C-alpha cells in the first residue's frame, strides 16, 4: 500500500546552514532544489495564504528511502515545534541515524556545538546479544536526532560514518489505535512490540523515574531503513502518562520536524480507506504540476496522534489523467 518512510520534512530557519549540517556532517547529497510559489502547497501543508518556500532534498548516495527534505518558508515562523514539550508528550518526536562509531559521533556533535546526551549503552529485549549505544541530540531547528550504534553481531558491516534516516519516533497516547492505523490501514508490518524498563533509556530520553516505555516498530521492507517507531510512556500502574498534545503546532511553517512522507501505489484506494475509517484528510489527492512532485497526485492526512503524513502516488500514468491543481 505504501513505501518505507521516503522523507522526513523539516521546516528550517537558515536553509544553507541546515543543508551544510546534513551534507558535511552526516554525508548526505543534495539531489533536488526547488522554489515553490504561493498557492501550490498551501492546502497540502496547511500553510497560511501567500506562503512561499525554498526546498532542498538530501539523500544518501543510491538510496531512495530515508531522505531529508528541508524547506524554508516565507514569511518565516518564529515558533519552534515542541520547544516547550516534554519528551513523553504525544506527537512526532525525532529522526534517527545509524552511526559507525558512537564515540566518534559524540566528538563530532560536541565540535559542532550541538547539545547531546552522554552515550547510553543498553540491551534490547527479545533479541539475543543485541546491545545498542545511543546519543540523543537537539539538532538544528530544534529537531531531536537519535544517533544509534549497534555492537556486533548486529552492527552493519559496510556502514561508513552515518546511515540514511533509520526511523522516526512518534509518541502516541492510544497505542492500539495507532497500531491499527499504521498496521491495518497503511499495511506496515509490525516487527517488534516490547516493553523497555531501563534506567539508561529513561535517562537518555528524559522521562520520569519508573516510567516504562512500550515500543512498537513497523516497517515496509527488510532492514533498518524507513521504519516508524511508536512509543507510549506508561506509569507503574501501566497507565499512559498522558501529556500535552502539540499536534496543532507541529505543522509548517513552524520550525522543526513537521511531516513524514511516503509513496503509494494507489492513492485513490488509500483515500477511500481513510474516508471509511474517519481519518482526517487535510488535502484530498491533487495533481501538483511542480518540479518537486513531478506532476503526480499528492495527499496529506492527520494520523491518530496528529502527525501530518504525505502520500505521493508513484504511478505517473494514473496521475496524468487526473485534474491538475
């Protein structure tokens, strides 16, 4: 039904500075630059009338998933997404990368003046001999970035420096409804469903003492790339912590991580699923005759926890017969 996570969209304050970070530090390549005129994507991305934008897409060489989409909007917002949020508050939370060496990653981040947690080491439940080293950083534009390092035998053999986007964590209040959405409507495959009761993890994320984290990983293809990770924080009685809903500010042109994008084979069928199941459709499928979308049909919806999701139909022959927006 859909692809793996294609792109994570970040609304940025200083475009050139943000491009340099992902290009020079994380080793991404610029694969597309585009100007977007007012009126083309206002409804798609819920933008104020008259908003214009500059867009840059970065990717790892030869990899079509796990890309970064940086967009600078005009006029520019001063609101930084989740600036005042607790890490257990519902909503889209971070993007994650695999790193070749955790100690080297820590050094690089500190040299760039990026605040980050100390390196945390912990074992992953349900996996034999899986040890993970993790750094959680507050990157440019207020984006939370997790840098992960797997010890052998799970460490990728050919990883150089940093990977493409490994996954994005979404904090949910109602885990069962979110699983239903991603598993049943989007047909993502549940890979893991585990409880993390670990002081190291709590310290890295910054959650209250004795908090238990339910972690559900869903994917569309084998391997590490392009997954969605659902996190739910529970108290000692097994009840959700709750928290403040920041979905209303987690949209462009506010600064920060604001949208997750996927490809789909049949956007009309996907729209029908959403309609039958009362999923909020922000913008129904429209063909966008814009360089970035390549004259294809695009749709945006709100997931149960309020994340803005974008779907682009990858069958151009279907798109070409539809009305252009």
